């Protein structure tokens, strides 16, 4: 019997898969907490979170607090009489919220904690060239991603992995781990492991500065950075094409190890191929988006765009 009354907290698609798994496997989800609707697009139409859209489709009660310490919200949350709260890609909770249920509140994090605590664990695992990562469930405490570990599951990171493909693998792995965690809590068989204080590898927020490509870096670091930001938010660089400077986002790439004497950043464009000279090789660009244009494959770009003989990435 799955009797535990569960309140689920989350916002993006990653969280939807976990919530859907709980609902479809008859866990007793009694309410959902998600981000408030935000104006988006030119018409500033209110945009609902992915979790809200799904929760609405299966008639789950929804709360959308702007302030998690708000007295009215806390009364509404208490009224749901949760035994357990599950957090997936939400935000930091005040103690009054995470301490509320009898069995506490646990979080699903997309890394093998204590490594990659923070906002962008999937991106940074690829950017840093990791060959393995995974998912962790842990009980929330008063800091970010530091609580006692309940379960972990490991996965291989392929050399061709992008943040898009790894995101989906970890999302599906996480759904199973969350239900195993709930089962352990419900049957009283849960045991936890205290996290070490280790914080060697963090998953800090992504910003334009740390998403810019440094073409003087090693070929492997450049390759890892581009695939670790593909498709979102995308690695970027400036193309210097004669007098023009064009901002570009770079998506799918391959690498070619080869000794050469070409200046770092120089663009080599043929009718069929677009590549950039880097130390000890070339980065071959298969998919790119120039500012003001749509994303396209390199061949399509080369059909309608001319690179000067001195064009380079800066």
C-alpha cells in the first residue's frame, strides 16, 4: 500500500518526468508546489511551468507561492497534511517548509553528491570531461545540496554526450530512484550517509562569461564546453569577418586532432565544411546560429554566407 501523503515541489520538464512516474505508479500525491506564472514572449502572455501544466492535466491541487515564508501559503501547505515532501529542480526552502512533514523533505539532485552541488550539475559534469555522473536523493537541510544522502545511482557519460542527451538519461534514472527512496521511507528501511564537506567540483550558475569559448584552451576543453552547453544555453563566440563582428552560438561539433601551424581561432570554410583552428587540432562545427538568424547546419550556412580569408573567432 502506498499510503504516504506526498507533496511534490518542482518547476521544469526534468521535474515533470519524476512527478508523472509517481502519479502513474499510484503514489499518493496530494499536492504540487511550483513557480508562479511568468509573462513571456512579445504578447507578455502568462506562461505556466511545465509542472503546473502536467499537474493540471491530472487534477492535482496546485500552490504557486511567490514567498515560501508567507503565512497564508504555509497554512495551505499544512492543510495538505503531507507525510513527506519531494523536491526536484525547485528552489531553496526555508526550514519552516522542509521541516513540516513527519518524514521530512528529500531532494533529487542530478549529480553524485557531494560533487557538483549547485544550479547546473549536468552541464558542468560534461564541461569538466567527467566519464561518469549520476543522481542522488538526500534529505534537505539548511544549506544547498549538503543533506544526508539516501540513495545514489551512477551512469556513464559518453564522449559524444551533450547536456541535452545526458539530461534525459538522468531524468529517467532519477524517476526510478525517487520511487525507491519513497519505498524505503514508507517501510521504515531508510538509512542515510552523511556527506563529507568536500566541495572540489561545484556546479555554479551559468552566465554569458562562463559560456564564452576560449579558443586558446585545449582542444578537449573546448569540445567538452561546447557539448556541455548544447542545446542550452549554448556556448558562444564572436566571429571577426573583415570589419564585421558577429555574435554566434555553437551547438553540434566534432574534434580532429592534428598538428598544424595555423593561427588559433582562424576559420577554415569550404563549400561543405566549417572548422576552427585550435591548439593541436580543429573543432569542426556541424550546427551554428549567427545573431539574428535561425540555428542551421554548417552546410546551409556556407551556402549563403561568405567568410573572408582572414575570418576568425575571437
